[in-house]
């Protein structure tokens, strides 16, 4: 029996959504299907594979060992099919193909908008959509074919299945305050400084959170007891400039404010937080000409700023 006579695209769509939600009910809602239809599609896919892909777990479900093995293959196959359809649908569009970019906070403050502005001024600007969010969300959208490229810090190894990383430059975390903060300009920090002022830290699960925790540990510093955890650059900037907060965040997020003299870097040793920033792309994904121009322009922009 030919695989094409038994395996349908909807089987992959259902399995990928179920593996993402770990819930038949939520997968059905996301796909606009009924629960029995989702369950039936899963059973049909298991018959094609000859292996159980989903199993009961408490009151819910989880992927079986076979399902875990099949998940990345199904996700990449579905993403490739979507890429092909999208490519054909975009041919002949007067405004050029849409390039979907995921931007982590470390590059969303200046590098990505500056690069898009340069392309907009060129002869072939293209159409761009920029999505922000945490690393896990953006990599998931990339793997599902919703994004062409994600720009930001190197993700954790366990999230990189089917994804390639192309490094651009390396950066470290910085501890910053407003330029008129009582701590600005000090040569060393008082012992209890992180209890005297509001402290903003990267959220649990963010790429740089483990680097920050290791930095505190290496320097014998106690983690703040009541920090505000966020990766929102808008919230962080407001908190720092209006409420005397200390913000520990990737240097790229606050680079524009440092250059403008609105913020100052505190004398905290952050060498151990140095890590690569680059482009994440699905392995089988062939970038469009417009997406390729964006990546090339971003690389040139990094070089022009001396970041490479």
C-alpha cells in the first residue's frame, strides 16, 4: 500500500497540535474540529504507523515513546508542506513575499528595526511581519512553519531539534539603572544593594535566566527575594526610568538607552553571562529571496556596529 493512499495532511496537523497541547480538547478547538474527529484522526495515524503514538497519563494524555520519535518528523513535514504552498501562493504578488520574523528582546530594541528600516529604503523592501515573545514560544512557531527566522540568543540544546543556529555576535547580560539613580557612577556595589531597590530579572524559562543565576552564585550574591520577573522591554524600561529599579537584562535590550545617556551600567562582573546571538532557521526550510536579504542585511548591520 502506498503511503499517500493512507497518510493525509490532516493526520499530521492533528498529531502536531495534540503533541503541542497535550490535550485532545484543546487541539480540537485550535483546529476547528470536533473531539471525535481528532481522536479518529489519531487512531488512523497510529494504524498507518503501526505503533501507539498517544497514551493515557493520569486524567490527560501524553506522547508514547513512539510518539516522541515521530513528533519532530511530523512537525518538519508539515512545515515543509506549508512552506511549499506559501511559496506558490506568494508568486506574482506585487508587494513581494511576506517574511515572518521572530525577534527576542535582545535584538528587538535596535538591530531588527534598524535593519528593516534599511531594507525599506532599498529597491526591494519586501513585506515583513515581526513577532515578539519568549524563546520557547518563538522556536515553537518557527518549527511549526509560522516563522521564517528567529533572531536572538542561542536557545537551550533541548529545544533545537530540527533547528539550525547561525551566530552573529556575542553579548553579555548587564545590570543597569537610570542615569540619575543613586547607584549610577559608583565604583562598587554595596552588599545589600539588591534588597534596597526594586530588581527586574529575566523570567523563569528565558534563555538568559540560567546565566543570571550562575552569575549571582559565582560572585557569592544572594538572588533578590522579591524580584519582578519579566522579559518585557517596555515594562522594564518604564520601571527603570520612573521607579529607581535595577534591571538585569541582555545588553542589547538597553543598548539604545545606554547610548542615549538615559541609563548607566552598574559595576557588576557579568563575563560569565557572555553568549552567542544569531539566527535560528528550520533545517529543511529554504529562505525566500526577501528573507535572505533580511538575514544578509542584519549580518551587515551587526558588522557595521562592531558587534561581530
